[in-house]
C-alpha cells in the first residue's frame, strides 16, 4: 500500500465509522421521535464508545510514567534536562495565555450567549470547585495509588522525572534500567496502537449517541457558541503555531502536514493522552530530537492545553451572557489567569476541560449551573480543543529544540524509526 495511504488508514476508518454513526443516529431520531423512548437503545451505542475510553484511561498512567522516565533517564546531561524543563514552563505558559486571550476576544466580539435562553436541567447538581491552595496541593498526591488515576497525572509526572533522574544518578548500574524503561515504553505505545484499531467502532458508537442525543440542539441554540469557539481555535492553530514553528526554524507547511494525523486522532478520541504516541511520532517526523520530544510531548499532553484555556474563557463569557451577568475588565484578567491554571489542572481525557471549568467559573463568581449547559455541546467543542491542545505540544517542542541549542533533524524518518 502507498505509504501515505497506509499512515492515514486508521484516520480514514475512524472518519467513516463516525460519519456512519451520525447517519444511524439520525435514523434513530427519525424512527423513534421521542427522546425518552430512544434513550435505552442509544445507551448501548454510548457504551461501545465508552469501552474505548476506559481501555485508554487504563493505560494512561503507565504510559505517562514510562515515556517520561525513559526520556529523562536517557539524558546523560543534567544541564540539558534543566534547560528543557525551564523552557517548557515558559513556552507553555505564554502559548496558553495567548489561547485564553483568543477566547476572551471571541466571547466579547461574538457574544454567543446574548439572546440565547437556556435553562440547566433540573436534576443537575453543581460540583464543588477547588480553591487556590487546594488546586496547588492537588498537583501533589500523597498516596501512590492516586497516581494511577487521571487526577494524579501531575504527581505521576513529578515521580517519573525523579525516577529518571535517579536512574542516571546511580551511574552505570542504571544503564540496564534505562534500556528497560525505553523498551517498556515502546511496548506500551504498541499497545495503544492496538487499542486504536477499536477506535473506528467506538467512534461509530459515539456518532450514533451524539446525533441521537444532541443533534437538534447542537444545530440550533448552541450553534453560535460553537461557531465562535471553532473560529478562534482555528485562528490560534494556524496563526500562533505557524509563528511558533517558524521561530523554531521549521516551515509551517511541514508542521501542518506532519501534524495532520495526530490532529485527527485527537479530534476523534477527545483525549490528548490517547493521542500521545501519534503526537510523538509526528514530532519525530518534524525532526525534533528524541530526548526533547520524549519529555516535552508527554508533559505537554498533561499540562499544556491552549485549546482548553481558550474554551474555558469563552464558555465563562458565554455563561455570563446567558445569565445576563456583567463582567468588567478587571474580571477579564482574572479569567485569563484562572483559565491558565484550570487548563494545567485539566485531565487529558474527554470533557476534562469542562469539569475544570467549575474552577474558572467559581474564581470569577459565575453560576456553576453553567457546567451543565456546556456539557450539551462538549463532545463537539472538546474535539477541536483536544486536537489543538496536542498540536500546541508539538509546535512548542520544535521551538524548545532551538531554544536549548539543539537542531531539528533533517531528512525522512524510516518506517523502522517511527514510533
Ligand atoms: N479533552 C481534552 C484533552 O484531552 C481536555 C479537555 O477536555 O479540555 O486535551
């Protein structure tokens, strides 16, 4: 099979599965007009998709540990590691603030919530949001078993970095362990690739569920929000990442070409964590050195979410407009800052950003009922923001390569060398 076609085989299968699902979902809507009568059937289709998400969630903590620990252990030079970590902090913060600012501009210019009258479902109970110090402490779990959950991802990153550093500190005796970590991380990535072959079926299930559950609403009242959200997110994607990769010395055309596959996988799976192996393979094709993307991409998948920051600010404005709450300019700065923190704390799983929206809303004092309202459009909004979250990790990896004084590798990557 032609090489390119082979690479896109999975993406095409996912696309067909999803479209077919939407079609069957539409047939359900027409065939069983009552949403209540449809619901028991549709629940089965959602379960088909949920199986996939569960398989993936199962493997996320181990992938985070092994990819990061093996990348850190492979760096013999502590200075390089230090530089990468410092630049990660700087670049990820800057791009996320830019993302959040697009959200602010979009919300103020398009006013998607003005004139839309939505009421939250009666059975909805708002989650209790975390406060400042609580958010900070939530990054540091004390119980190891919590590291194995999506919420413990940040602590898992810290543990993985410490582990990798310690492996290098024991000197030659650590060599075997470093090789072992690399081997296991390659095997885990293969497991994700195997699980991904179930994705077209899962997406079929989600397609049916999405259309049969939200179809009419999404086309109507929420359309304006989604339109504004998609427009601003695409502006961030094309404009900001072109500049970022240009600064890193890579042609934007090459970036967008190589990023196409992980973009679509992230779009359809709605999880930066699931997309991790695909994003790393793309970073490699862009020429980012292994020791750089081995650290920047897995950490980025967990903490760097420009699309989510953008969405959280725009949703907050949307909710304020829906409830006719006036937010002054002083609230705007707070909104951007809270979305920066909120996006870092967001788990790289479907709808993680909407759950964390509770924090952003509470910081600026907006009603938490907004979460229920956003949940209705989340499957669609989440898809694009996840794709952009993942793309941001790779764009930043290109730039970080240059900033730490390394060069992008030129020339094609052999099939063998692909992850
Ligand atoms: N689904 C997103 C991701 O994995 C997180 C979010 O919901 O914003 O990147």
